[in-house]
């Protein structure tokens, strides 16, 4: 939730059907740690099914064939709960679906269909706060004896002044309206019981441990041990998160918990004391944004050293909280291809943000009044057609003069599935090749990892091996042609270029700047 950091800086300065449409039972896919390829979706911006320009659950269901064909294994959704904010963080109701996205029936139909495609579902959760309009706030304000009065943190005995998110009473939405956000008292036994039951509902709606119709993982947004570092809600790892995770996994042993570490560091404390299964590799993402060999090597090594055995890092180039990678690398397709190749060759569980595979562009807005609208450019509609306004396009932000007028993605700009599909030189085709290699080669999914070319050259060399086959990634991150210096044992290996099928001797084949070479043994 990147907006937390931006806003803080500004302050300082039920249906249970058993069958899918295919006729097969929609069983929950089994968990395969290390094998996941996440696809991160903001539903509002993905696919509109009913012509209102808002992405929805039926639109997601319609495009499961596309996602399955892309080669991903898990879908990570941003929140679905009702909220006054377009991104659906800061809920006004937890056990509900935003009506703009559809109904609870639509939600379960989507989960069943995804499972029938062999895809897992991870659902984003943020229940440390509520927005104005939530019954816990509205029905207990200035009523200290109300049933829900103890669910929130209050600054006064009369319960008239809530403990505000980052101490600010109101927060502006992109639509110009202001809303309050209050902190939930996660120490209260009633609150803990409520959220455990809520999570049990999402992971096991039938209540039988089967996971049918249930999500396969949870993303915990803005997870902290001391909420907002206020010293009010302390020791949450031990007192709130760990007991809840333990109970959830007793019901669903294969459930995986993906924590967004609030400090955007290496996440080792969240993996150890917080008992999450995965965290986000933020420092590695920062290094990949610069495409600097030394920083990438240091980030790889430090990330591995800080990741306990059995835990994993989600590696990524972009998400809903940061600038689009194509914009980060200056709209340079060669640099974008290099970043994608490194991402999909490294050990970890890669995440593709919707539209990343097309090279969609976008940066946070600057020099504008702070609201959640500043991040709309990195959350624009997925480009299905060359015409941005074609049916199905989720251009919900149209009509906002700034958001629409300064949009990054334009009709017939070459960045759409329609324009890139079938073109061998497109970013989309490049991602398809890389994803197919990761799917087909076990050493890329779960093999060992060695850094070669550990010298002052500009070449980043990563060797992956599962004891049977090897894959060698070589990327020239410099500005001049370079030849890899590999030890004799590696150099003598019978390598094949996995991108064109030709036999190759690495030392005999220099790389031009930003050239990628993916070599493999048969």
C-alpha cells in the first residue's frame, strides 16, 4: 500500500456449487512452493463485462483462458470489499463484495472457474483499519456502550474521536471527497475472533477443510508488529498474526500467507517472528529498476541470506504501488526485456503485474494535491484492444480531467494485446517465451542458484541447476560489447541457446549492450 508512505511523508512535511462449466469438479489446486508464478490484478482495471467501464468479477472469469495460456499459476487480487476508495483498501464492510464488481455468487463462480483452470487464488486483506461508513464506526461513535464500541481505537472516553490512520482525520479520494480512516483494535478478543472467522470463510466457505470455493492464499497488506509505529498496538506478530495464521493452517494446511512487510525491507522478521510464508523482495526490485550489476548481485545475496529455509520471496518488477517498469527503464524495450529475463530466471516466486507483459507504462503523478488519484497512472485499464475505448476496456477513470487527460496509455499506441499478439518482436511475445521456459524447465522453478562472472565486467551471469539440467542466464548490463569469462567446466558444457535452439559456446559469443542470452543443457 504505497499510498501509506506518500501520505505519511506529506503529513510530516453463498453458493457452494461443485462443478465448473467444464463439468469437472473445481477442486482447489495443490500448493507447490517455489513453483508459483503470480499474476497481480486490480479488478477495477482489468476487464469490464457489462459496459459500465468498471472491471468486475465476470470480466475476470471471462479472461481465465488468457491467464492460463500466459503460463501463470496463481492470481493475486487486490481487495474486493466495499470502500469509499477506488482501490478498495479501507473497507466499509469486510464480508462483502463491492457491488461494482458483482455479487458474492459472481465471486464464488470466479473462484470455481479459476480452480477448474488449475489456477490458485490469493486474496488481499487489510483489516487494520476501517473507513467512514463502516458499522463499527458509525454505530459506536459517541456511544461507548454500543456493541461494537470496543472494536476500534478511540482517543477519548466518550468514543467521539477515533484513533486516526497516521493521525489525520480525513483523507482525500480521487473523486475529491474526504473520508476518515480509523484504526481497528486488533488486541480485542472479539476483534480477533471476528477476523479469524472471516478468514476461515474466505479460505474454506464450506467449512469442511476441502478448500473448494476457497482461496489458496492470503496477502496481508501493510503487516506490522507495532501498527503504524504508534506504540499503541504492539507485539502484533505474537498476539494477533501468529495465532490467526496457526488456526487458518489447521483448517487448510496448504494455505500460504504472503505478507507485505510495511518497511519494504528484506522481510526476515516477518518470515521469522511473523510466521508468514512469503514476503516481497523489495530491495531486489529496487536493484532491478536500476539494472546495475553490483546492486543486483548484492540484493540477490542479501535476500537469500535473510530468507529462512522453507520460506520464499516474491520477486517482481512492478505492482500497484510503484511505477510501471517500462516507464522506469525509460521506455527502452531492450532494458525492459533484460529486466524481465532476470526476473524469470532468478530463484523465487515471480509476480507479473497485469499489463506488465504488454509493456504498459505509467508513473505516479507529481505536483498535485495528495489523494489516492496520484497512483491512477500505474493502475490504468488493461489493454485488450488497440482502441482504448473498445468494449471490455475498464476505463473507470474516464471523466476525471486530470486522470484521463494525462493518462499514459492511448489508443493505437502499439501497447495492447491486439497489437502485440503474434508479433515476434513484441514485449508480449518475449514474456510468453520466458514464461514457457520457466514452466518447462524445473531448474528455473526450484533449482540451485549460483552467481558467475563475479568480476568487474558488466555481465550478470546466473546459473540454475536441478542436478539434471542447467540453465545459464547472461545479460550485458553495460554500454559496450562484452564477452563472458566463465570457468573451464562451465565453458565446456554443451550449451544450446534456449531462445533460438542453436548450439553455442558462451566464450565465443560476445553480447552487445542489454543483450540477453538464455542457455540450457538438454
